[in-house]
C-alpha cells in the first residue's frame, strides 16, 4: 500500500456503525516510545487543569519515535467553557485593548468544527478565517498530525495548529492544541497555547486546558476531501532548511545569518523567513516566545498590504489577459459612488497605481495614517461606508497618473471596480477573488485552501478588501512569489497574466518604471521596487520589485530568479542584506 492509498473501514460507534477513513498516508514507523514530561496521558485524562504558565511548544510536536495512529477521527470536535477558561498574558498592547480586568479578548471564541483524519494527518473542513459570534476573534484552522505513543493507553494523540485573527483586521496569533482520543468518541481534555503572532501592536500569550467532546460522524464526500488534501500535501514545493543554502551553493560564500536577521532586525520579532532558488524552498524556522513552532508548514501568515500585489495587481493582470482593455476602464462608470467630477479620467490602473490624483497630503502616509482613514475606512465593517469614503474623502489635486500617494482606499476602489467589471462580462454571480484570483490563479499554482480565503466586508455585499486581508501558509508565499517573479505568470505551461502589466511591475520595461514613491523606491501596478544600485555597487540603477505589508512583511522578487520573504512585526523593513546574499548565487546588477 503506497503512502497515498486509503481503505474504507468500519468503526463501531455505540450501536451504530459509521465509516471512517483509515489509511497509511504519511506512514509513521516509530516504536511509539516517547519520553514525555509535558502533556502526558495522566495529565490530559485525569489531572489536567490550567497549568498557570506556558510551556515549550515542543511538547505539542510530533515526536521522532511516534507510531502510526490506531484510532481514526472523522467528525466534530467541540470545546467547552471557552468564554471563561484559560490564561492570558499581555506582551505588547499599543492600543490599550486589555487591562487587569477580565475581558472577552482574553478568551478563545466558541469552537465546534469538523475534522477528517487521513493516516497520520488530520485536516479541518473549514480553512481561512471563520465568522464567529465572538466580538474580537475569529479562528483560522490548519491541518495537524495524529500519532500513537505507547504510554497513552490505547488512545491516539492529536496536535492541531490554529490561529486567531482579529475581526475585520489582519493580525494573526498562532497557536496549537493537543488532546487524546479513541475512535468511539472518547476524548481527553484539550491543552492549547498561543505564544507567537505577526502583529506589531498586540502581542499576547494565551494558554489553558479545556474539556472537549468528539462526535464521530460520516462526513459527506470524505473520500474526495481526503484525495484533495493528499494532493495538497504532495504539491508542496520541496523544503530544505535555510542553512542548506551554504551546502547547495558551496562556492557562493552565502551568509545564511544575513537572511535570517538582515541588518539590525530583531530575531524575536521574526515569524519566519524563506528563500526560493532553483525550485527549492529554503525555510528559516518559525519562532515563538516558548520554543520553535513545531508545525511551520502550517504557520498562518497575514498578508497585510502584500495583498495589494498578490490580489489587486495579479487580479488586474489576469483580467487584462482575459479581457484586453480592462485596465483602462473608468472608475466612475463602474463604481456609482465615484460618478463625480473628480474621478474624470481615472482608470482601474490609476487606482491600482495609487495615482488617482485625489489626495490631501503628499507627505508619506499622512493620508493613510490619519484618523479619518482609520475611523471611516479601516474600522468600517460594511461596503457602503468604505466605498463612500474611498470616493469622496480626497480632493482632486493633479491629473490622474501623475502623482503617487499611498491610499489603501484606492486599492479597495480598484478591487470594487474590477469586481463590477467581471460581473458585467461573466455574470452577476462572479467574484473577483473567488473566480479570478483563487479560481484561475491559485488553483493553477496549487496554492492551499488557506490562501483561497480573503477578508470581506461583513454585509451582504461581501466585498473583498483587496488591499489587505489574505492569509498564507509559507508554501503559498513561495508559490505566489515564484509564479509572478520567476515564472512570469506562467502555470502549467499557460500564460495566465498580461505580460505588459507584469513586466512593468517587475521593472522590466524601462519606458514604464512607475511613479516615485520615496527615495529610491517606485510603485507600479501594485508592486513596489527598490533601487539597489548603491548597495550592490551596480553601474546603473537596478530596481528589485517587492511586496510589502504592515509591520515588517517583505516578499522580494529578485531579478536573478530568487525570492526572499520575511514576516516580521517589529516595523523593520531591512532586507537589503538578503539582496546582497542572493547576488552571491547569481548576479543581480547585470
């Protein structure tokens, strides 16, 4: 039986007999003998109470000696008393969200979700942020692992990575849960811990022990869901540790540490880093305040404004490929709120370039960082208020396409206009993210179901935010960046993106370099570019295109067909060292 085979077996559950999928997917061949000092059998089954403090997250890891599971889970996992249980410790709270008093923000949201096991893996049926009645938090669920340990008295052990994402925002707090179960529905208590995040303004630790229930169920289409999950795992880019760059490119003299923490970047604030070269994803681990996150493959990463490139830019490039002339469609004819004089002559491409000509201040991010933008755009949950602000807030100052001023509201406008245009040509049920980005692009590059989610307005319009609100797994970051920056919009041998827009965004069209954003930076078609001439002592200007996100997120698309990414939340964007190290593998100046 190969590692992707599965066999339908029947498991007795009370008086009924429900099918569960049991197979040898990712077969574990260990003895099951594990030396365990934390989260042991007796602790989880009899004595578990709130531990009062955090532990090293290695206690949640799949042990090297783990045995293949003998119990199989398919059904609903639910947690009890989430609103009143658990520990909370504030690390950074710039906005003064919490005080010494108890608050809903200090507790997990309600939890009742379906999971399916396949071999030593387990995955949730829902991916991406899941709507919740909780006032502050929404879950982002990720696949986990299942195994046996000889000291667990016939139970199988589960570890489930998960994250909390702030409602209507993009901050992500990563955690992991663990419990013991049997196929008949018997379950231990569940232990959880959150001790890392990608969030500059709110850093917290959360932990606890909860009673739980497992209800075995026969899930509709379980076989096809398992097949799809196994295909997702098989399609991941080959991964090697970042340290392997030194051995894979022995003559380069590459300094891997400069990739881990470029310049004065503080390592404690780096969620993860990665480097892609010659089809290999070199990954630098995933840091928490209590050890290395044990499921780095499943670390949930927020896009923030990298979505302006990965969503906004690539969506327009795809539409322009399918329907030439999309980029020149007028904003005022597609967005009714903008059917006013100051939007005369402004196209979708102008909005994506943040060059509408409408602004208050040209000083860097003065408009973006103002209270009007915060209160009347970012904090709004519905489309009506957001689009009214985007269309009416900024006065007309210069001709469209002549001046760059950073406005996330402009990217929202571009997304709204693209959505309207798509509906006009393909039908009212079509959606710019679901059908064009996730459907046409992410499916073609085998991105995960996690990446196929986007934040939307919380009303019946459900307008994608476009300028932020995606979530990625590290493999998604590697694939999306490689698709745009290395493969030039080709997937499966098919050119999916308009090459004129893409080449200009990647600084491959000297006649269309984009607009000046700040010293040594440009902005074109939703992508930034930084001039590394002085850093690399190039004979002439050399711009490296990149995606950028709030707090310190960078995805750099090097001209030498390498990719570098860093997810950092200390507001440090210091990645030129990575460019220098990349140039040791292949030249960048020429």
